[in-house]
C-alpha cells in the first residue's frame, strides 16, 4: 500500500505456532513496524495472552532488552535484533526507536549482553535478522561477516541468522584470545509459498548445551534440512524435515533435492550426522589422563607448532617422519615461541616453557596420536592417503579442490 509493506497474519497463526511446540519467539524483523507502533503493541498483547515468551519487539510502556530462561538447569540468555525495518524506523522518534524495536548496534549489543550476564545468563544466543544485501543468495555478504564479528566481540556465544530467504553457510567467528563463536548466517524462510526455488529450502538447528566445570559449552549441534513443496500428503506448503518419512518417492523427490542443497550450502558441522567435536581443555585432560582444569576453554584445532593458528592447541614437537626422533629442549623452546607468536592458546609440551600455558605430557607426539585417535573415534571418516617423493602437496590440493566442489 503506497509502496510500503503491510504484512499481517490471522490471529490463529499464533495458536498454530504454540500447538506446534514453540515456546519462545524472536520478534526482531523487518516487518515489525508494517502496521506501526499500534500493530506492534496489539501483536505483543496477543502473544502475552497465550503465555509465549518473546524478545526483539517491545511495548513502549514496558521493559525492553533480552530474556533469561532456565532450560534444564542452564540459564540461557536470548536476544533478537534486526538491521532493517523497511525504512519504517524513520517514522519513529529516537526514543521510539529505542523503546519499540531492537535495532542492532555494537554498543547496544555489548550493553544488552552485559546485562544478561549480570542477570545470571550462562550462555547467550543472539538471533540476527540481517542480509538485506544478500537476499536469495547462498553466500553471506561482507557486511554480514562484519556484523557477525561485532556480535561475537560483544560477548555472544552463538549467532543464528535469517532474512535472506535462502540458506547460507555455518562458520565459526574467531574473536580475541582465540575464542570462537558458531554462526549460521541464514537458516532460510522455514514457512513460505515463494515461487523462487531457493526460498523453499530451510534448516532447523538443534543444540545440546552441557555445563562442564561451571562453563556451559555446545556439546552437540545439528542442522536438519527442510523443504516446502507446493503440496504433500494433501497438505498445502508443508514444512518437510529430512526424516524417515515414508511416502511416494516421486512426491518426495523435490524435498530430497532441497535437503541435499541445504547440506551443501550450510556445510554440516563435524561429521555426516551433523555433530561437531569441540576441542576443549577438559576433553584434552580426560583423553590424556590428566587432572581436570579449574576453568575450561574451547580451541579451534590441534596443530604442530610450526603450523599453529590463532586459538589452537600447538604440539611442541618437530614435524618429522622419523618415529624415533626426540625434539631437543632448546628446539622445544623455539617451537613454543613460534606457536605462541602465531596465536596458539595452549601448548602440549614435554616440559613447562617460560610462562606459556602448557599441558605437560611425557611424549608430545604420543599425546598427539592419542588425542587424534580419540577425535576420529567420534566420526566415520573416509581417508585418502597421498604418498610418494614428488608432488604430494600438489596432488593433495587437487584432491581437496575436487571433493570440496
């Protein structure tokens, strides 16, 4: 109307959402002001009548900010932001913009996350409605990447995105001191009748959180691909998750194609069953038979010292094909300095070196083999071994490029 969106939905949609099992709604999105402040307030009233929890859109006469909910003994902080409001935000006063909608800024995000921590939040999930410059694309924009870094640096533990009408990749955002923050740039539309086939794919995210030594970590994460066909089993535009659903193969053919595309774009974390293995100090100590640490940390990877990357665990040992080789102590000190200069967060070392953070093990290479074995036992990888005296690196890179494509 007059060149502006006026999106509304029947009230019964809220009942359907509740009956489907949803308990908490992230309300920050670009259509939040389509019917003005009055429409937002009316919507919030209907949501509150049903006892649904929510954040991201606020009644100007009430409180704003994030929510802290108890999930099986873990205090989960939830925040919902949007970067785009169909330009309707310009119709509000500055006070209105601050009290009705939740517009992302690094300063506001940091303040909100600090507030949730003070209220006891042990793990903070931030929902971002972003990507107006990456709609119907399977690739996130540079702006989205910059915003993800802002959200991670503000203190978020997990970032979930949408708005682009398309599925986009999962990644881990590296922030200061080697901390990594999982981020899915877009999980797609979920429910839609859009004609663009890209918009029919989406994903459900399943997270398992565990409290280890007073720290809450993601112990398991999985993306379940979904597809919306025009009709299936007599239902118009159903959301069909990948499952063992038995039906006519022809009817499910489009769904299966959509499932495959979702997996390809997101890049399922970890193994083929959608799980990811978090390398933590607690897990390292358990694998190596060492005492549990006072505080836990998450690391990006396990590397040899010369190949260290920010946030990794670095092995203080020469990279050699000689199984009898023992790295001299002076060389260990050099390797430790190289690894720390490259941003390593922890050293697996046969001795304490300077004041670097070290896990002391009798034989660093033997410890490496033990850890790698424990990690591989969580998956069922297929291995391609490239051997020879000339061309191994080139051949490995070519094989990697083929498989990745």
